[in-house]
C-alpha cells in the first residue's frame, strides 16, 4: 500500500516527499485502503471498472450488501475517485464529488442556516459571487465580501457568534491575489469560524489547505483535476467528519447533485497525469509571465510567481513546486487593445474555463457582463501543456500586431481602443 499523507493535526512529511507520494497515487490510481477501484477478485486490469448501476438488489433477508441502495447516495465508481482526491489533500480527510464545481460550492453554502453571516473573498470566481448575490441572499445568508489577503480586514469583518463561514479563493480569479491560508485559518478559528478554501487553481499538487488549517476544501474538478476539458465535476473535502460534513453529504444525497459514474471514471483517468500537467503548466506560466513582464504593450502581468506580485512571498511559502498555470495581463492600450489581441492569437484558444491541456485566452469582463469588477484591459490566460516557446511566440505576435495596427491607425483615430478602465 502506498504511504498516505495526513491532515487534521497529524504530522506531515516534508513537501517534496509528500508530492512524490501524491503523483504515485495518481498514476497508480491506488489511494490505499480499498485498492485501485478494479473489478472483482482476480481482475488484474490496470484501469478501474465503471459501475453504472443506479440501484442495488436487496438480499433475501431484506438487507443491502455493503449498505448500497441507490446511486444518488453513493456509487463505487465515484467513491474510488473520492478516495483518490482525499489521499491527495491529506489522509484522514473525506471527499464528496458533485455534479460540478458550482454544485460543490453551493452545497457548502446551502448547508448553512438562514441568518448565518458569511465572509467571502472580494476577488473570487465570478460564478460563486453571482450565485451568492442571486440565491445566497434569498437563502437567508448574510453575505459580506472582504479582502481576505488583508488579515486586519478579515479580523474586523468577523462578527463573533454570528460569522459561520469564511470562504477563501487563492490564487483568486482573475487578479490572482493571494491569501495567507495558515494565518487566516488561525485568525478565523480563534473566533470559531469555519474556513472553506476553493483550491481549484492551486490544486493539491501545489497547496494543501487542510494541512494549513482549513476545515473544508472545494474544487471545480472540471479544471486541473480532470484536465482535458471534457468533464464537469466538483468536490468538497473535509478535515473532519463532523455534523456540518454530514449536512453537506445529506444535501448531496437529497438534492441529487451527484456526479455520474462515467464522469467519475473520466475524472480519475484525467487525474493520472495531474502532477505532470500542473508542473508543466506552472513552469510555462512562469516563463510567459517573466517574458511579458515589462513588455511595452503590457501595463501589468498578474502572476504570483513574479517577485513583483504583492502576494509573492506568501505564495512562495504556501505553494510548493510552482505558482500555478493561471495569469492575467493588463494591456497598456486599454480595453480596445485587449479585445484586439483575441482574434490575433493562433495557438491560444479563445475560450472560457481553465486547467485543461490546451492554453486559453479570455476577456473576462465581456464574459462576466456589465456588473463585472474586472478591468476591461485584462486578458486571462490559462496556460496548458504546449511548448512554452510556441505560447510566447503566439502571444508576442498578437501583441505586436495590435501595437503595430494601433500605431498605424493612431494619426487617423487617436482615441481608438482607448476605453476607460474600470
Ligand atoms: C475557481 C473556480 N471555482 C469554481 C468554479 C465552478 O466550477 P464548475 O464550472 O465546475 O461548476 C470555477 C469555474 O470556472 C472556478 O474557476
């Protein structure tokens, strides 16, 4: 059996060795304990089996074998993927897969009670912000956005006895702000506040929030965990099987936001190469960020791996082996230039989402709509696993084309593309 890792206060081995264990767990598909999710005894297949059954037969005495009744409650195929992910985030943790990242995130919020005060990262994935504004409020949650990278702001925003959850995303979409997880968890716990961390962007390859004190971890497994842009999936992990965890599991069972067995199988297959993909994407993102930092067409490169990033020191402490594959660039020529870069790229794909093998480029403000707080001059890049030199050449040519075109057009249309930033 493979050596596991631990969370919830048990000692943890040094970063390098733990990460090697994680990559081996992914490649072998064996999280330990119940084995690699293969078929029955004697089955030596290297790939796990898919069990699509929705229901299970009762034995003559009316009982169920292994307590299995109905797939809305549990299913061997998604249980295998759950054990794999739990082994990556830390042994002793439990995992529940959901039909999407949003289903996972909202299961956490909907397990709270009306009137509960919730503190949420001011910069975070737009879908979560939108759901909180549209449905969290009608659910009765008292939602407050705060800058979680500012510990004093978090401390001031906590309402003792009323704040039930602190929701942190780090690095946070799409500005890639960094929250100090160990510090914010210690601060929240002193006030009895539970901390949930959206670890979609860092993945357990780079950051393991449960070991830094977080109570819950949430993933859009649609992104890096699956990694091939062909599965929608989500996950919630817990450091403890406490009553709040049971409520989340009960929510999934009763609301029915489960992952299908085929999707769970694809997810575990994608996870076999998770470590390779995340390390490659991180290395390439750092190369791209470094290359375009200071480029005349670029006003700013937002990437925690750059020493100039305000969260760099913290990121270097809590992210191991890289700073992730996500970065944004702000165009010196404003929103018009940002939009003009999009049709000029050839290797980057113009698409939303992130964490797949292919590199993506997106104008977030257009995607999020008029209420978006994202600056209009910002392009978000999800760096894939293509040759980094091709990505740099592609983006460089697109920036040059836009700059050259602007320079030629400037005498006739001096204000073209110079939309005011938000
Ligand atoms: C950081 C983050 N969390 C959650 C989600 C939601 O995940 P899904 O699209 O799988 O519902 C996303 C989707 O982009 C995301 O980027």
